[in-house]
C-alpha cells in the first residue's frame, strides 16, 4: 500500500524523520534502563540463556515509541484516506503486540494467550483497511459471491498466520547481543534501497525511519548489553518487518521476492530449528538454546563474532541478490540482445526464462537452499567442536 507523506517536504521525510526517530528511540531506551533497574526487570543468567551477567530488559519500548511518533503519526496527518487508515491500523496492531510483550516482560504470560493477541493484531492490520476502503458498487447492484468471500477469508488467514510467525520468529532469534537489531536494520535498509531504485521514495524513507528507530536502540545492546530488547521490542520488530515486506511487495517495479530474500538468515535458522525440534518430539514452543546462533555462542564464540557471521551472510550473499533481482530493465534485456544471432527460437526461450525469473523466485530458491545447507553444516560444526572441547577437558 503506498504511503503518502504530502504533509512533509521531501527534505523532512529524508532527514528530519529518521533523525528524530533515532533521537526519540535512544532517549526512550536510556530512560527504560533506569525504569528497569527501579522495577527490578532484570534477566538473570541461566542454563537456557546466552548472557553471563544480570541485565535489565524492556529496552525495545524505545523502538515502539519512535515508530509510533515518526512512522504512524505522519500517516495519520496524510491527505489521503488510505494512508490515514493504514497508519491507524499499523498503530493499533503495534500497540497490541508491544503491550502484550511489555506485560510479559513484567510477569510471564502463557504462550497461548500471546499467540491469540498476536493473531488479533494481525487481523486488525489486515481487515481494518478493508473495512474503511472506499466501496464502489457495480452497475447491476451488489452481488455477493460466496466463493470470493471464502477465498478472501483464506487469504486473510494465511497472511495473518505469516505475520504471527514473523512476530514469534524474531522473538525466538532475540537471544544474543545485537543480533536482532542488526538483522532488522539490514532488512529495513535493504528494502528501502530497493524501493529507491524502483522510484518508490515515499515508502523508502518510511523504511529508513524504521531503521533509524532500531539504530537508536543498538548502542545500548551491542557489543556490550546495557539492556535487552525484551518481548516488547522483539515482537514489535517482528511485526514491523512483516509490514516492511508488505510495503515492499506492494511497490511497483520491485521484485515480489525481495523481502523473502532479505530475511533468509533468520527465516532459515528459526524454521529449521523449529522443524528439527518438532521431528524429535520436543516441545517446540518452550524456551531452548538450539538455534544456530545459540550453538555458535555455546562453542565459545563471542556475541560480536556470531553477529558478524550473520551480517557477512547478509552483505556477501543477500545484498547482491537483492540488487540483482531489482536490476534495471536494461540489464535484464542484455541476454536477449546477445542472442540476436541465434534465431527466433533461441530469443523466444530467453524471453520465457526472463519472464519466469523477473520476480526473483529462482534467486529465492537458490539463497534458501544455500542457507539450509549452511545451517546444517554450521550445526554439525558446532556439535563437533563442543564434543572435542568436552573430550579435551575430560582427559586433561
């Protein structure tokens, strides 16, 4: 859905809003540290945790406040009704997810109750724009089609499930210093740059606002954690990343699989870990330390090194593929021009291949195949290293 920021000049959208989001986020995180110490919201080290010293939690509230003020509020003052409705739906869904996370940071809630609230937030995000969308009646009057209604309901259910999975996926991946914040910043910036190349500057600068809000939290959590994001921040970022993918997918001249490729690191780790636990009969919804990043930390790698490994994947593999699938049309037609001397049949084959590959689905399959292979290799390497380390200690 396009976002209108006509109430702001381009300079304000490009510079002032991201800078303001960063400042608000950083100030709110600083205040949340004092609040956490006063209320004793402290994460203690434990067997299923990756930190070794008591650390306050709940710093993600700074990201939520900055997004509400610098992402949602400008849309509420937009001249376009669709933008106002979308901004309202984002704000309500974000407040719902952040509130349930904030409560859970203070006193643990059941996983089932959190999931229900996440689904309700996803439904608000999806259905509210449809309810207030301007309706145009057909010339012959309104004709209710049960088939179309069922298809729409199924589509909404699928999208809501994906949004809920994004919320919980990013909550699962928030286990070491800086990992989730760095991943979120990369996804927001990658999608924003892709939108700029596609001429969608309004959407791009809104994504830069999300990146700036997350960046305001990062210095307090990486490389040394003065505060953890908490469920209030990890759930909110999972929702915001799902919204960012939605905005990117709805942008013209942007490959539909851009967002899927950009999120490959976290999607692969969380999904493979979940499937592995389910296949082994484990309680997949309970706390654990079986994600690849957690195994890497357990081998003795510092949090900074683990984050560097994930960012290396993003920069060396994901970023080039995002640029490739969104390359200018002139580059896409280079292959066809090179086959002019091969005849009409060869040219037709090349054009068919281009049409199949334009949205980037082939690249998405390749990047996820590589990510799964790397996840399996990394898991085996971690297990081998830990066994070797235990053997050396036993024989020492």
